[in-house]
C-alpha cells in the first residue's frame, strides 16, 4: 500500500506543479478547464495522501485547495463579451 500512496502523491504533485508552471509561462489561464481540473485532481490526490499519513496541516492545505478548485470547476463560465 505504501507504493500506491507514493505514486498517488507523485501524480498529485506533478498535476499541481504542471498547472502552476503552465500558468506562469502563459500557456494556461487560471479560468480554463485544463488548469482547474489539474488543480482539482492533484490537490484531491494530495489530500488523500495527507489523510493517509495523518498530516493535519497537509490535509488542511490541500483540502482547501481541492474545495476551491471544485467550486471553480462547477462555477458557470461567462462568455467573453
């Protein structure tokens, strides 16, 4: 099970970091579905890892990140006027 947790933590971290790097490089915008989904999936994976390891601070950080990302994914997007 430890190997599964390690893989999940690496996948989660890669998703969040790729989203961040692409945002900083101007390749993604913060309101695009790809960016939002990468953050949601990555932070959710890291929340699970933090819960498994019983790391309260990590669960708080990643859990809030996941909730904010979920709200952003579910929020209707406005069309450009």
